């Protein structure tokens, strides 16, 4: 095991030398197959739907700051990306302001006041399949509207009306679906068809909308216009909340107007840690994301990943061994900070990381069953991430969600609001084996007014006191490894932001005791080396839709170059560019929109 004395490793120095030689010879350096990152001068917005990215970039052009743009994108995604963008769900916003302050807004859903620890169990204590995912009982009290308004009022500069106008227009006039929008709509047809409110909006002709169809959401336009005019009280103390509560009651759910009145956004201190000279700012509990990412980085800081090489057997081995230890803590020790004493300081103590590292055997995989009481968390994978950076240096990273695509597949009355199924992120039954023979943890048990544990990890990385990277992704429990791998790909392997996001992924989370492998993530001989150490590999389709922005140069290591000398990966110098956006090539509907 080698300990690195400096943020620039031997492996990276070799790569830098190769890049310099390639540039000197007038040829493009060897790069992963990925499009060039999008270059901007005065701002950048990256999201999973290009119309929402354009809304955000337009707000920046009109003089709004990054928080203004983030609020406008949040509302716009609720219209043009209704499978995950939302006002019927919740999420997290990590902020790093131009003056250097960092903060975090938690507007995640909360359990209704009538919720109980056993609400998804029958009289015999068996978990009732589908109740926590596909019913009105699956719906948590939504936080997005109050979260976006809190961000705007505290850190934005523009009026709510100005920031909501683009979303209202997109809902009222409709928008035409592109190829990238259409895929998920076909997949979700059955769930959408089951709820008459969903079907009226999303199956207007009795079939899934497809490329070229226009989606008009008149009910949602009315709801957004009411929020724009009256503020969040229209939802939390007024007719919108009342209509949701009535739909919930009629559907057998628990949400009441009192739940809306009791809902509060929390402003929390982000999780922060250092890694090879970079400073990471990420999501604190009720997210597990920041703790898990920082705990993993602390362990991995003891290995020369650059010298090992991207997805070499050695790198994947230490990554997986670190992750299986991190997810033991993630699944057993973390929960809503108003209900659980999260041992964050202990988990992020470098001495703790050193102890965990000492237990890693380079030659053998550690059986997960030896690491702690068995426990497994299920989480919906279908969330969305967006990032905004403005010319002043304000950086915003948002992950928000309905949990599954289209959440609970229920629209509340004539509000046009798609409701979440976030209650499924709680532990449905504590202390008894689930269908996999696994016992689940107490820290994430259901309680009235409690927020379920999340993996959402909106993250900002700084270097020398300046924003270097904004990053995050959907993906349920895989959000942690998607975000972590993107950071490692840039810091340790020198990839540019687009390459880092597009690079094939691996994922491990302690239980099940396997390594999930994206197509082309591992070569055959690497697989053999890992299997010889005792790892079990499981091939999987693509996952995650990461969004990233870097500053200064497409590669973190080139920051500090004169702006005019920054080279594109394959083309001419990017004169004057100061920031670079990358949207995940796995999801063609999104975009990085620059302000130039
Ligand atoms: N529902 C996904 C998450 O919160 O991690």
C-alpha cells in the first residue's frame, strides 16, 4: 500500500507528460471516446432535458445568478421531464456561493404525521408487496416547492414570477418530445395507464407519447400559475395542498392539510472532506451520499489509483473493497438527523479510514458477510441531477426526485402534479429478514414527520478556494458510486468532464456481494484477475445520468492555463472559455447549455 505525498501522482505525471508530448507534436492526445465538453464563458447549465437547460441559461443571460437559474430549471424540469423533475417530490441543493460560503438545502419528502413503522405490513407482520411503491400510502409530503422558494428568497435575486414563467409557458403551450424524451414514456406505459389522472395527461391519445408528439399540461400550468402568484402557501396552506390531501384520502393515503402546514425545509451544513488537494462539498444526512463519498475517498487516498490505471484489476479491487466497508456504515448507521445521531465525525476520521484500509487484502476479496449485520436498502433509481454555474462563481448542484420514474404513478385530482413514492426509501420492516434473508436497520425506520435516508449526492469540488467541479447523478444507491467514479476519473485518471461522465461504470454496495459491470467497463483479462481474487461479477445494462461542470479547462489538471490557451480535446483552442459542461451520453435528451 503506498501513501501519496502529493496531489499529483507518478501515474498522473506520466500522463501529463504524454499529453504535453502529443500537443507538442500537433496531434490530439489519446482520449476516451466522448464528445467534447461544451465550453462557456459566462455561465453553464447542465440537465437531463435540453429545454430545461435552455431555460436556466436564459435566466443567466437575463442577469439572474446561479440560484435563480436553478430555481427556474427545477420548475421547468417538472414540466419537460415529468418522470423525475417534479413539484410532487423532493430533493437536495448543495450551494457554493461566490464569496466562498457553502450550504445545503434539504427539501426531501417527509412521512405523513399518521405514518407508523409497520404501515407496510399485514396483521402477521409480513411486508405487503407494492404498498410502499404503488399506492397513495407510498407518497411522502412533498418539499420541492418550498425548497425552490427558500433558495430563491435567500440566495436568488429575481422574482418568483420571472423564474416560474418559462415552466408555466412550457406547460400551457406544450413542448414537442424528442427522441431522448420518448424512451421512458413507452417503458412506463402500464403504470401510467393504471391511474386515470396520469392517463389523461400522459396518454392523451391512448398510447405512449412519442418523438414529435406535443405534450400540453393545462392542469399543471394552472397549478404553477397559482404558486407563482400566491407563493408556496398556495400549496402548504392553501388549495393545492387541500386537493392533494383529498386525493390522498380518497385513494387510501395518509397525507392531510396538517402535513403540508407542518412541512419545513432544513438548511444544513454540507459534508466536506479533502482528497489529493481538492475539497469536496456534498450532501449531509438525511442523505448518505456525502458521508459515503468522503468515507470512500478517505480510504482510497491511501492508494495510487493513477498508477494502477482506470479500471485495472487493482483499482477495481480497492474501489470495491472500500465500497463494501462504506455501505456497511451507510446502511446501518445513517438516518434523518432529527431522529438519529449520525456518527459523521467518526466515519470521516482519517484514522477510521486507515483502520478500514488496513483490513483490505490486495490478493483476496473480503466476503461481505464478514463485515457487519446483514442489511440492505432499496431505493428508486429514477431521480434527476442538474448543475448551474454563473459568471460570478456561484455554483449550485441539485438532485431531486419522485423516487421511481413518475413516482407513485398518481396525479392528485386536477392539480396536474405527479406524486412521489419516496416512502419506499424507508425500511419497511426493521429487525426481521426480508425476502433476501437480510435484516434491515433501525436508523431508517418509518416515523411521523421523518425523512427517509437518501443516496442523492449533489456535490461541488473546489481547488485553491475556487469552484473546480459540480457533479451528481440519479441512480438510487448507485448515485454514490457514479459520483465517486466521476470524481476519481477526473482527479486520478485525468479525464475531462465528459470522458469522466461517459466512462463505463462498475458498482458495488456490500450486499448483494457482487460487482455490477456496465458494458465494456472491464476487459476479459481484468475480469479473470478479479474473479481469481474472489469477486463475483454481474453484467448489467447502463445506469445513471450524470451531469458535470468543470472550471478553467476541460481537465481539472489543466486549470491555471491561460484561458486563451485552453485546448479542446479534438479541435482548436477554446478562446476565452472559462467553464465546461458535460451531460451524460447515456441520456440523449439532456444538454449542457453555455452562456457565451
Ligand atoms: N430516491 C432516491 C434517493 O433518494 O436516493
